[in-house]
């Protein structure tokens, strides 16, 4: 009998953790989304090179 109670408690704890984790993935309410406009990301120097066509690339349309 106690094993059934323990198994049920473990099962419902896992289901509760799953539901709680999934509810954390919901989208925020409209107009309360996090914004990047206050502190926009800047491209660090030296990490990428400028884009240029290769010698055998077709001409642009």
C-alpha cells in the first residue's frame, strides 16, 4: 500500500514539474516582451569579415 502512495507521489511530482516547466515557455503578454532597443547588440570587431562575391559567383540580378 505504501509503495502505491509513494509511486503516486513521485508520478504527480514529475507531472507537476513537467507542467510547471512547460508553462514557463509561454510567450509573454503583448506589449511586455523583452526589448533589444534599449541596449542593441553591436557586432564585435574582428569576428566577421565583410561580405564580398567570390570570383566565380554569378552576376547579381
